[in-house]
C-alpha cells in the first residue's frame, strides 16, 4: 500500500510540473485555454492561418499572432460607452433634469445634435436660427419621431436657467432639449462625435458648426453643416425616418424631365444662406429686424461694418447697433466671415430688393 501511495504522489507531482511548464510559456495574463485559441496569420496573405508560429508557405514572411477578443474588456467598454459606443455621461437639461447621454437621449431614437454656447459671437446664433427653421419645417415630427439636442461647450456660464432663456429668445418649440453638464464630459462627447476642432483667429469657438443626424436603431449617422439649406436637411431627416422617400424620388424624376437652366443670383444666394434665418426683406421681423429699406436709412460703410464685425460695433457702444441689440432680446449677430466683395454684393441685393418692393407697391396703388 505504501508503494502504491508513493506512485500516486509521484504521478500527481509530474502532472502539476507539466501544467506549470506549459503555463510558464504563455504570455503574462494569458490562460491555458486562451493559449490554445491563439492563431497566427501572414500580414501579406491573411487567408494563411496557423495554430502555431512559423513562416508563410506563400511568401516566407513570419506569421504574426492575431489579436483575440477580450470579453472582460468588451464588457467594460460597453458599460462605459453604451451599446453604440456613445459616452453615457450625465447631463442636465434646461429644466434642471438629470439625464444620461446615451440611455436617455440617444438609445433607440433618431436625433439631430449640435454644439453651441450662449455668448457666442460667431456661428452659434446662426446655427440656432437655422435649427428653428428646420424644426418648423419638420413640424410635429420633432419630439415624436426625431429629437433635437443643443449641448453647450461653456457649462460654467450656461446654467440650465441661461439655456432656458436662450431657447425662449429663439422661439424654440417642443422636442428640442438644451443641455449642460461637466466640462470634461462635454469635451468627451464633442471628441467622440467628431464635432470638436482647434480654435482659429476667425473662429475661436473650438467646435464645428455641424449638425449630427443619426438613427441609433439602424446605426446610420451623418454630419452636415448646421448652416446648410434647411429644406435639404429636412429632406435628409425625413428620408432617415422613412417619410416621403418615394415622393422625393418622384420629385427628382420630374425635375430632371423638365430641367431648365438655373439663373443663380449671387446676392440672393448670400442672403438666403447667411441672413434669411434671422431676417426678411419685406416680410416682417424674425429673430432680427426686417431689412426692407435698410439701405435707404443706413450708409454703406455702417452696413458693411455691421455685416463684417457686428461684435465690435456692440463693444464700441455704437448707438444704432447697441439699440438694435437691446431691442431684439440681446441676441448677438454673428460674424459672417464674408469677403469685402461678398459684403458689397449682399448690400446691393438688399438695395435692389427694396427698390423692387417699392415698385410693386406703387403699381398696386395705381391699379
């Protein structure tokens, strides 16, 4: 019996030694089961695979180990980023409600998202005015089928109360949420969504004037200029929602069949793309004043400065600019970053539109 016990003991020690020897050859942190699943592949011929190291039979290159998935790391990443790798950080709405970025705002929804800050003198006012136009064009879909989000990049100043006042100034409707939070979390969102950029002399904001449109359920995402034509953006969103898709196809086909040569007026294009979100010529005030007749009551030099550097006129306490700023709820007019020739073209367009309006009024009176 004693001899039998000795044999069993020796056999057990031998098995433990073999196991230790095998595991000592595995990389640190790699289990024996993981070592068995290691696979090697040729960098030049990925179809060449092997369970053991060696050379590629086609080109002779040394086979490289293929990285294996780490379930623990994947689980940790999903816990941090959510199912679609969006930061699931906490934000606060303009009503003071705490929400999770992915779980409460993104998950399972179609969304349109932008970055802004309320003291911006550059693109933000125009972005927000454009979004208001877009919201009106989409109508009841906003808040039901698609959700708008504006996240401030200046959370120290832009408290929920400030954001709520900002939204009211622009006549924002339901279905559009303004958000603030911790600066580090907002920077994380900005970088993860590809909306941040390095500040420049002409645009020190540190964010892109972009509108991120996406459908979490389908995984389809696109980034578009927030200053783009709102009808175009509305069409893109409706296509993503599955609305009017066939109507769009029919419209395009009809337009192609009866295509005519376009007559593009540069002044009109500049006004529609840069000014129409906040102003009209003869249709009343919007976010800013109606510009009908402005070329008759303001000299060219003042109009040129108002278009090129409105922020400087406010800082200088120019009486006209400052009075307009106070009258229209202190909404800052953004710098349009136009060349001098484009500024002159825009002023000339306003002049001709005013003259055309006056001519129509005169004709109507005579009739």
